[in-house]
C-alpha cells in the first residue's frame, strides 16, 4: 500500500513563511535597538556622564545640588525621542501579532506584489501615534518638574502625587473606555476585518488607528513611569511585560481589571501613609 505524502508547499505558502520570518526578525531588531539605546542611557546616567533634561546635578566638589538643566526646544525634542524609544521597546512586542497578521493578509490579497512597503507603512503609522504620545509625556514631565511634583534629581514623583497617579491608573484600568480599546488590541482579526483599508495610504491609516487604540488602553499605565522614575529600566520592562500579557494571554481583560483593583488599593495606601509629604 502506497504511503500518501503531503503535497509540497505552494509558492504562496513559501512566500508567506519567508515574509513572516522577515517581518518578525525586523520587529525583533527594532526592539533590541530600542532597549540597547535605553540601556546605554541608563548606564551613562549611573556613571554621571549623562544628565537628562531638567534634571538637577549633585556637585561632589561643593557638596550641593546644582540647578536643573534648563529646558529648551532642542532638549524637548531629545526628551521626546527618549520617550518614543521607550514606547517602541515596550509596545512593539505586543503589536507583533497584529503586524504579522496584517502582512500575511497583504500577501494573500496581493500574491503578485511584495507587501513589505505596506507592512512598513502600517508599523510607521503605529509608531507615529506613540511619537505623538511621547510629545505629550514630555510636556507633562516638563510641567510636573516645574511645579515640583516631579523630583529634579531622578524624575520621580513625590510620594503623595505618585499615590494619586497610581490610583488614577487603577481607576482607568477599570473604565469602559480602557476595555473598549483593549478589546481592539487583543483581537487582530476583528480589528482588521472592521478597519481594513486598501492601498498604501490605507495601510498607514490602519497603523495609526491601531496605535490610537493601544494608546487608549495603556496611556495611564505609562504615567506610572513618573511614579517609579522615568529611566527606571526595571519598571519599563515590567510595564512592557504586563502590557504584553494583558493583550496576548487568554482572558487578559480580567488581568486588566485585577490590576486596576490592586493599583487603586496601592494608591490609597500610599496616599494614606504619605503624612504631610507633598
């Protein structure tokens, strides 16, 4: 009796496998570069070779705190870039399933064309939204440093204001808007079926829309970096890992709700124990 063998993969299937691998590798390289940049910045700050915009400096010779570095247009741009790189390192891993599915559908719909340009435009649109968010985060950092709610030594919120941030992040995790945005982020197939647009401009717009949903479900979690310290790599990694689990694990919406309850409780405890600290 002859053994029936499976038919060899078609040309389209081979192209899908190759393009999927190339897309995944490109996203991985992007994340590695982002984390390498953040690690290098953190190492330079620890050695005292780098001082972030608006951060005060401790003079070893004089034994006193020097005035914070002033904010200018150029330094605002550099700080926005730092935030953007942080967002790339934190958010691209959780967006990878969406990008991979988008690329596969592009290849199936356009078997005679290379989908690389449209995948790149989708990712660019997604990252553009996080660049806008980074500008707002930098503006908030500038304002909070100026008003004394954020320490000029290490960009960490004062205890009482940090408690408020934690509680607000928890409340938002329980809010209907967060749940709506998270649902779009958790279901790539549903997002693509309801937001599909053809052409290169459509790919860019889909990336922008997906990025908007991601910002919508995560923006107050990102504000927790003010609570822990803007360049605290452990917190950056922890928040990135949480977002990944929230979006990819089964019943991740329940993880979001549980985290909301925990954050509200933690915020209330921190505020109650802050005493007269402002």
